[in-house]
C-alpha cells in the first residue's frame, strides 16, 4: 500500500532579524529532515504522515500554530497553500496562490516534490504590531513503503518556488 508523506519546514523571523548574518544563519538551517512522525490518519485511501520541523509561532494570533491542514469535503487534503487531489494518473500536488487560483505542480507518485514560498504578515500581540517573515518548504511524496530518510537519500524530482 502506498503512503503519503508531507514534511513541512518553517523558518520564521521578525524585522529585527534581517541582517546578513541572520540570513546566513537561516540559510544554514536544513530544508529536509529525517521523517520523525508516523502515519496518523488516512487521506485519499492511503496512510498519511505530516512531519513538521522548524518554527511555527503560537502567539495569541495563531493559538495552535500558523500552519493549518486538513481534509476538505470533496476529499482533497490541504496544507497551508498546497492541496493534494486524487486524479486518474495519481495524486496531484497543487499550489494555491493568494487568490483562489491553483497551479498544478506535479504527480506525487513519480518522485518527491519540494515546494517553497516566502511571505510576511503583520502580527499584533500585547498591544504591539510587528512584521513576521517566513520561508515555508513542503517536501511531498507518495511512496510504496516508509523510509525515515526518504527526503535525505535523493534530490527532489520537481523544485517549485511559489510567490
């Protein structure tokens, strides 16, 4: 039986951490890890792993972290700006831009896919407003068997940079 694996890597910083040395420190942080999670639920009739690494603020604005994921009524699974749909050829990964438009990235059963985007947003906490910046990386695959080092052993088949 095939297994879906989604690894989210989040790097976050505020406006005070934008110096060259801060950028170098962030660049040194990996965007692929050993998979630490085990299958937690079924999606699209397959066991599914959601493995999250890095920062994910839990301020009063985002009580349970900013990255949200779940199953939609039509059976698609959504991770932040990404969604997976079952198609005749296999499970398709799509990127959702700021609007409602989606862009097909590729099939998950033909090698793993790495997607990345940067963004910023305003946060209000304790009467103060500040900017938060993020680099979000999604490593996604549909494999025949679980291997904890799956993303470390090969390079991605597709690398996608979102807006």
